[in-house]
C-alpha cells in the first residue's frame, strides 16, 4: 500500500479518472447561491449557471471548514497512510490554506505537509497530479515537497476572461482592479503575479488574439526542448474547449495535452466563457 496520501482542494479541477487513478483526495470549497449553500463537488456548471439565472446578485464562495480537512486527514491515517501532502490554492486569495493548517494542528499525527500552490484551477491541479505520481513512485513526503517547490517555479497559468467585473466585486483581482474601467472593450489575460495574486498579464482586443498571445507564451516555454504537460481549461464552454484541445494536440503532438473544466468556485469569479492554459515540464528531470 502507498504510504503517502495526496490531498487538494476542489479548485484543482482534475478529472475523475485522474483523481481515481492516483488516489487524490479532494476537500471542497463552498458556494453560496442566494439562500442556498453547496459543496462545490455537488455543482456541475450546468446546474450552477441555471441557479444563477434565478438570483439577482453574484454567488459567493468560502473556504472549506477546518473539520472537512481534519476528517479527510484522519480518514487517511486510519487507512494506514503515514504522511500527507496537502496542496491548495493561493493563500493570497483564499483562506483555504489556513483552514488546512488549522486542521493539521488538530490532527492525531503531525505528519501533514501543507503546500501553497500560489495558484488555482489547473495551476493547482497539475501540481497535485504531479505529487500523486511521485507518491506512486515511492518518494517520501519531504522529497515530494521539494519537487513541488521546484515544479511550482516552472508552472505557468493564463486565463482569458470576458470581463473583470466578477473578480472586482469579489475582491480577488489584486493590483488589476484599477484597470476595470479601461477594459470594457478588451479581453484581459489573467495570471498569478509574484505575490501570488490574480493580476492582468496582458490586454488584447479579441478572444482569438488573446488565445494567440497565450500560445506565444507556451511556444516560448516549449522552445527549451523539454517535454511538457499542457492543461487546457474552460468554464462552461465544452465545445470551444474541445476545439482548443484538438488544436494543441495537432500542433504539439510530442507533448501531453489534456482538457479540463473549471467548476463553480472559479466560475463565480471569472464568469462563463473563460478559458486558458496551464503548463509545466513533465516529467520533471
């Protein structure tokens, strides 16, 4: 039996086949829609956006309660897991990491390692995926944590959104908030800056130009000659996601390319129709 347990929060958005194959445990954030409260894992985007049509304001999101983390950690220990690596979205935009840390302090074993991805969506999910593969290979938790720190530095995430309005209202846009009024006719490309906050990477005048700008960054990364894992992600636009996936598979056949759908928490902040890329070298050498 594997001795290292891998935990991530629900904003990592890995597909069920990866979660099951690599035994990745997911602790969900909470989504509040009107007077209803849901675990993110309960909400498909179809249901989420249907419910949004019946309320006037925006939904809100909140970090998992400490008890959810503690229950997950104790369950893993009871199954014979000796150490846990718990990987979460940026502490600069969410209290999720703090909840995980509090649960660690209450757990029956001190062998819990909390890792700040300094990212979200597939920027987080791709790191959890890598950690689970290292656990399968038999690496110790300390080795996985060192590898994660290395891989985090080489992981890039870019998200193309139609508007910054939801992020502004939710207070999660960081230094880019002042740009909202000037971006009405522009498609902003978002990323996580050096402070691990959501910020504007670039501003272009169409979705197609925004996608090309992101592809320029991917092409730059691939010029190193390393093999990359490329994660295409979308919010509630599955057909467009498939189109982007096919384009990348044709253009970069020597690299691993997968498609993922971001869920309700990210959808709350970036809105329907957002899409983007996460990529990093894989396997890490």
